[in-house]
C-alpha cells in the first residue's frame, strides 16, 4: 500500500501508472536495456604521463568517468601487439619504440 506502484495505481483498475522490476536481476536487465553502458579506452602515452592529473581532470570535466585505470610500462612485444594493425607501416618501429619508452596510463572511460 505504501509502494510507489500502489500510490500511482488507477482507481478501479488492475493497471497502475508506474512500472517496477520484480527483482534486482530484472532491474539490472531493464537498466541495461534503457541505459546501455558505453565505454571507451583512453591512453595517456609515455610523453604525457607526468601531466596525467591535469589530463584526467579535463576528461572528467568533459563528462567522462574514469572507471578503471592501470599504469603500465609496455614491453616492445606488447606494444607491437597493441598496434598490430599498423604493422608494415613505415612508422611502426618508431611507434612501438615510443610506446615502450616509459609508463603509459590505460583507462576505461564511461
């Protein structure tokens, strides 16, 4: 009787003016349907890691949330895997050398 559904029920009708999920699992499904979580990956590269606080502040001021972050110094092999789609280009070696030259900050933005 004190639930929101009860408060907004239509007199004399089995219908009500408010929907509510039956349980937490159903609520999560409905949230994901109407408000799908969008994510993207952003990387603060080795030459900018010393400015990461300012960069993160700008990211957050732009409306994004840093939901995960990890600072990591990539090996040349991992950098090569990360940029595999550039393999064969004239700049590939310089790119992987640069990305393995120091720590980078990897972030998931939502």
